[in-house]
């Protein structure tokens, strides 16, 4: 069964600190992996997208890594800001039928 | 224009009402999607249109009726909904409904639907 699991479920950090979110998947065959940021009540916004051959990709203060052998990905946020408070969703494409398998997300709260 | 727009932003309707959600994109994308998202849950795929034809219906109840009038527009017609249908309805589009980067989906801001 195609699954995407994320940890932690929720996280609270102080402004300016770094954090790392985890994503494990069992989707097969694998096409690509994306990280989305979703503010409450809004649509997801793409942060990064990586294929099998890529093991790291950055977008400003966001850096995603991918280990296709262990089927793990991480999203590292540096120098967090209050505006980083959101749900971060790991989404894997593949598994037949060109569908996306969504993780349940990590709810991040950045506090002063 | 790299945006997917959705109207209305909020909708409150009774169980006997008929309403429609609208989605529009001008990125030349040929695949468009409807998702339903409940609070603190990931989006759930409802429908996929590819080249203006319905290609995937995830066993969605018939009270939800999608329509793709042209390659830029996607509608979701609602009739006789139930309170449990209250959710955030997201529209997305991608260049193609294939594998790889072509199917990177761009999401709209969503319509918050409340069924009384």
C-alpha cells in the first residue's frame, strides 16, 4: 500500500531557530517527492520537488533532502520566522495511476 | 500568470441548495483536479480532468458533479449536500497528467464550504 508518513505531527520552535521535518514513504514505483507549505484555510504552495536522482534541493531558507534508497526525505528550515507557521506536507508521486500520495503533515508553530 | 484562482472563497449552503464552485488557471495546463480537505487531514483527490475529459473519479457521490467547460475552467456543481460535506475544496492544475515534473500540481486557495 502506498503510504507517506511524517514526523513529528506537530512542532513548536522559537523564532530564529532551525528545525527539521521528516518524511518516510512506501510509494512504488517512485516518480518524485514534493514538499508543500499550507497556511490554515489556504491551498498548499510548493516548496521543492525532487526526482530519484536528486538528493538535495534548496529554496531560500528551505532545504529538502531525499534518500531514495531508504525512502526518506527531510525538510530543513533555517532561521525560522513567524510566517513559517503552517502545515508542511510531504507528497510523493508515483505508485501507478500518476496519483499523489499525501502525508498527514507536520504542523509547525514558530513563537517569539 | 502562475496562479490558480477559486471562487467563492467561502460558501454556506443548505442541504437543498444548488451551488457551484469555480476554478480558473491561465498557465496553459491541460490537467485540472478537485480535492476535498477536512481539518488537519491531507487533501483527498475527487476528480481529475485531462485535456478537458474526466479521467479519474474517485468514487465521489453523485451530489458532486464536475464540469470542464474549457481548458482554463473547472467547475464543481453541488446539489443536496450533507453536513459532513463541509470542508475546504481545493482546485489544482498541472501541465499534464503524467509522471515527473509535468504533473507538478499548483493549488488554488480553496473554497471553504459549510453545509447547514
